[in-house]
C-alpha cells in the first residue's frame, strides 16, 4: 500500500520576520499561521499523515504542543539541512509520496493539492511541481525514492537548504511533471506568502475579506478578490521572493533589482559596474 503524507517544514527563526509561525490569522483570532496550514492540509483527500518537520533547536519545541493540539505528527531534524530533515521525516513515518508544504503559506488550497497529487500518481512521476499560481499556492509532490536519491547525492548547500533543487535540476535522472496553473488561476504577480511585515498585512486583509464567508477559501476566491480590489497588491509590491542562485553573479543581479526597488542607486550602480567588467 502506498502511503501519502503532507510534510510541513516550519521553524521559529526567520531573518525577515521573527516568530512569523505564531502570527494570528485572521488578525487577533485564536489561530496562528502554522495552525491554518495544518487545518487546511487536513482537508487534502487520500492522505495518511500530516507531519510537522521542524528542528531540534529548543526554540522549536513549541511545535510539539501545536502538533498535539491539532492531532498530527512531529519530526525534529537538522536546522540548515532541510533535505535531510525531510528524508528522515518521511523515512520515520514510512511515507512513499510526499506533499511538501511550508509554514510560510497559510492559504493552502486542498482542492488544488488534490488535483496535483492525483496527476502525479496517474503519470507515475518522480516529482511534480506547479507553475503560475499565486506565490504561496504552488504545490510540490515527490516520491520517497526520488527524495532518497537527492539526499544521498546532493552536495551543494542550496540543494540541502531547499529540498528539491537536486531533483528539479536532474531531469535525466527523474521523471519531472510540471503543471501550469489554468488560465483563470494563473496569477504569479499575487503574493500570499508570509515572509515580511508587508506580507502579514496583506494576508490579514485577505483573511478579513474571505475567512468569514468560507474558512477554507480557495485559489479562485483569492484571485477574484484581487480582481475586485487590485490595490491589495500595493501592500507588498516591493517585496521580492527569495530565489535560489547557482553563482555569485546571479545573486548580484538579483541584488541590483532589490536595490533599484529601494532607490539605493549608488549601491545599484556600483554592482552594475562590477557585473559589466
């Protein structure tokens, strides 16, 4: 029997927004962002487990109570090496097909996950990912065998920190299945992830509008809300999503874009001059 499980990576440390896992959503409500991820994950069909994968650090022991109160499992592992943490979490719980979620994304759409999981299994893929959904609503599904190969062969720091780069960048080894968001849900310019104060302000607004009508509001609801109230995008417009870089030059090019957004022109031009040499 194939066991399917959701593994949610989460920790208390965050350089841009400390303790974001415990921010309330909706604002001043009795549920945290982490609990929203868990509650929504439990709505996914045909899964055997929901597991929090956190670190062994003392500050992350608070997730034990959250796991207990929500009736899910918890695994503690490496702080930096999240790939290792996922591998041992899946191995310990005998999970064959893993749905990877993060505590940063409290708007999990179980209906989208259901579709992606079914597609992944029907196509007998090693790794399935989505493209084009709002930031915070894309989905990753992968098999334990692929995760094990990544764990045993990944050597670069970014491959260990971000779990799936080794799989994604080796299509000659793995059967990769990329699913694009349908036209009506394609909105990569919408950002509903939690990484900064601006992100939290936006999520509070989204939950204020949608949560009272439907606690499990979905991607359609979010996209339609932004069509009705396009000013919402202004709240976190200047926040750029973290990316994975292979070289220093790629990282500097991204730094130029960020400096440009903040009108830090002297620093921007200095880096540009270095890149043009």
